[in-house]
C-alpha cells in the first residue's frame, strides 16, 4: 500500500509544479484573470513568507532558512508517520500523502526561488482569502482528513481482562 501513498504525493507534486510553472510563465506578476466575477480570480502572486503570507514582510535574513528547516522537519515527521501507518489505504494515509506532496511542492519553491507562487484567489467584495496554490490546498485537505479521522473515528474497544 505504501506505493499508493507515495503515488498520491507524487501526483500532488507534479500538479503543483505544472500549475505554478503555467502561472509564472503565462501571467505577469500581480496580474489576474477573473474566472467567476465577484468570487474567484487566477492571480500571479509570490509569497516569500509562510502560509497566508505570515512573515512575508519580515526583514530577517534567517526567514527563508528557518522556513526551509521547519519544512524539512515536518516532512521527516510526515514521512515517518506515513511509513508507519501505510499498511492499508485509509483516510489517515491519504491525508498524510496529501500533506507530504503539498509540503514538498512548497519546499521546492523555497529552495529554488526563495518564494512560493500562489494563484488561487477567492473573494467577496473587498473581503478576500489570501491567495494560495495546489500544494496549500493539498495540505489543508490532508489536515482536514486527519482531523476528521481523529474526531469521528471511534477507538477500538479495549478487551476486558
């Protein structure tokens, strides 16, 4: 079953790379295309910070290095959990696979260009969610699957002695 988990992660990495490359090469920085007027745009944004632009304005020279270090540590933890829990195709394994693929996708950007390309922008009027990408989406969906598993899956009953 491990091969399926790693295939899921590879699919996310490939989809993330293709979409980011397409946006970076077909849309000028800060340009946008309206997809659903008043709700959804494709934009070309570059995020030098963490999720949702956290630390983006930080002048610290250590910012990118720390973000890379934290990403590598998170990847090691996710890989260990995935290896340990990949005996069958479960929502936990799929969630970890999505997180792994998304984390590698964003880490790739940080290592190569020191920023992450974001391009999906949802908004209503003047209110908008920060732009994000396929990797971010995979991480959020994967984390949601893990939370769902924790909250809604009953623990096996313990045998009485």
